[in-house]
């Protein structure tokens, strides 16, 4: 399995949440996976996970990561880290970490309905 994050992620709820998305590719032996993510900026971290296992063939993940404790994330650079628990003949783990840019509600404006 190979996971990535979209390079720009959208801040929600005044910086208390992040809409996290990214593409996925699968190994032959994998049948499903659950994802956990952390978006880190300074001393503030938002975490989230998929509600259910993603079946093999899912090409993109989407979830909301929430800040626990005080603080908010700001529109600026951050580090996104993901952990995939991969199920198949056994269980394995894949980890990835990349720089991302957090934006105030504009990162996915192209997917909104047009009027």
C-alpha cells in the first residue's frame, strides 16, 4: 500500500479541525486497510481515523482530523503523518509523513457546487 496526502488541506471550525484527503494505491496481498492520521503544526496536533476499513481498490481517503486540547491550527505549513493498518493474509503497517499546506476553507473549493 502507498498513501499520500493532498498537498493543500482545508481548515475547518476555526482551525479546530482539518479536512484530510489523499490518494491510495494497493499491494496485491492487501484486502482492506484502516487509516490513522496526525496533522502537526508547532505544538498543536489534529488526529483522525477512518470510521470503517477501506476496501481494496479505494483510490482516495477522506476524513476529518480534530484538535484535542487547547490551541488551533493556522493557515500555514504543517506536517501530515499517516499510519495504515493493512489487512490481507496477515496484518501489516505502513507509515508516511509529508509537508502540507493548511488553508482556510479554500483548499477544496473546486469540489463545491457552482451556482
